[in-house]
C-alpha cells in the first residue's frame, strides 16, 4: 500500500526542516530537494515534474567530438575567452540555417550555459547608461532568470503577458520603455513555463519598441525549434525559428545546448550578439573598463571575470553538433518531438482528473505540446494546489514563482519517460482528488 499521501504535519515538518516557509515561493532546486527527501521518507518515487532535466539520449556526434578533444589534451589548456574558432564559425552557420539571421563568428561568445550568459548580460546592460537601471521581464518566465538581478542588486520589473497579447503588447511596452529606465527586456520563446510562443506581429512590436527607446532585447532560445505545430527541422529552409532579430539590431540571442542537444551536464551555450550591437561604443563602459564596445566588454570583462571562459572540450562537442545540424546530418528537432508526445499524454491524464490548462492560447491558436505546460484546478490557489500535489508525491513548481499572476503549476515532461511514470501520475492524481 502506498505511503502517499503524507500527512499535513509530515509535510509541514519537512518544509520547516528545510527552511521553506511557503512552498509556492520555493525555487526549482528547493522543490526538487523536497521531492528527493520525500522519496527518502516514503521509499517510493515521486512524480518529478518540477525540473527540466533533458530526457532524450545524447547523440554520438557531440560525445565523440568531446572525447577526441580530451584525447588531444585540450583539457590542459585554457580555452580562448571568446570561444574556439570552429565553434564560432559553426554556430554562425547554425544560426543562419535555423533562425535565418546573419551573426558574424566574432559576435558569438560561448558561455557556461545560458544562465551564465544571461547573468553577465543583465549586469552589462545595467551599466551601459546610468539612467537605465531596470531589467524588464515578460512573464511568466524561468524563475532563476528573475533571481539573477536580485542577486546582483539590480532593479527589475515583470509583467504577465497573458493580458497583453497582440497589439496590446505595444501599449504595454510603450508605457514601460517611455520611463527611460528600462535597460533590457528578457523573455524566452517558446516560453518557459507556459509554452506560449510570440507571434511575428509581437516580435515586430518588441523590435520596433526596442529600437525606438534604445532597449536591448535578451532573447532566450533554450527551446528553439520546439514549437512542433510547424516543421522547423530543415536547415536553410523556411519556416525558421521566429526571432526579434528580424526587427531590431538591439538584440542578444542565447542558445543553449542543454535542451536542444540534451547536453545539459556540460554547461555549454552561446550568446549571439548582433553585429551592430557588438561594435557599438558605450562611453560608460569605456569609463569603467577602458573598453568601449558592447561585445568586447561582454567577452573580456563580464564573461572573463565571471567564469574565465567555459569548458574547452565541451566547445568542441557543441561545435560538432552545430555543424552536423546545419549540414542536415543531425536532425535534432525530430528527436525533440518526443517531448510533445509526452506533453499530450500527460495533459490528458491531468484533464481526466479535473485540471485545466492555465495558459491555453497563443492569441487565437491553442498552444502546442512541448517541454512545458501549465495546469490549474478550480478553487485552489498556488499554495493549496502545490501542497496537495506534493503530499501525494507529485513534484512541480507554482506559477507565482515564475512571475505569473495566475493560479496553477508548471509541468515539465522531460522526466516522464516510461509507461510506469504516466501510470504513477494517474494514480497520484486519484489520491489528490480524494484529498480535496
């Protein structure tokens, strides 16, 4: 007989022992730690929906390239801070193949995952102009992105895009940008956690407003080409991954190897800075650091001081994967469609037990099935819902931790691998229904 659900007292005591006063405000890693401790207490597995750990097998292309780099002794030498030449060249071609934009190899800088890239970009953007002291986030969003300016002591502000879709987005951005305080705008597309995708009209609005008010757009493409409602898998053939880069020169695109190549453990990503922004001179940067250009400062000051580069051998791995994908010999998008299948199957289980999608539309189109989605239960707020689910052995994160104004949870399907995982979700949701 299952030891779930655990009692209210057991759960409260567990949170107290982990110094968590409100589970709905807990970080992803904190929620993961609670789940692991519950597994220790009960001896039974938790349904892990809280953390986006890649669930697709690695391809030999990257692994073999990294092994070769290690065999050649790359580990004994520091990598160039701006990245190895093959990575920069192959990444430039990859971006052209799948995003259809031209970014010079010089303007592509590898980082220790996109988290490292965004951390440095947020810091740099906040120092470009003393009058521009605020980072604006389109939410819901990746909760760790929102914590970065807090760690850095940088003013930040969020708004939930749900009520500002289409032309309403222009009104909202005009309102915020016209204050003169916004240094940068950050969002993910496809969106983590809601899986909404900005339309071409919305990307054009963002680009036009960014140019008008001289705001830098930080576009997180952690899930690029994963809007499976259209086929984005053919290199150098439309349709391409949508991007704000079509509509402004004030952009930096972050592309991570974690999800698209399942290379999360090696912490490798790239920041693609527009050619014009890379070479743009900022007097405040020159005053602070003796260098004026945005790109040189990003590479030689911010990235260098923060991590002094990223894994030498991992750069060879992602370089090989970029090349194979652009060559058409590695169809990474087809492999990722497995996430869509898992999302569809798990959504049906949640809906069977009375749940409904919180973010359900891209304006007038239903959201696709992908890496994430959001679920709510009528009459339960974030804290109530997450508490009941976790007591039943279902681990997730609450939407308020993502900057959302709505009630519900984020569901990540990456760890839903076997039939047993889906059967367990069904069983645990049956327990949940008995608790309400």
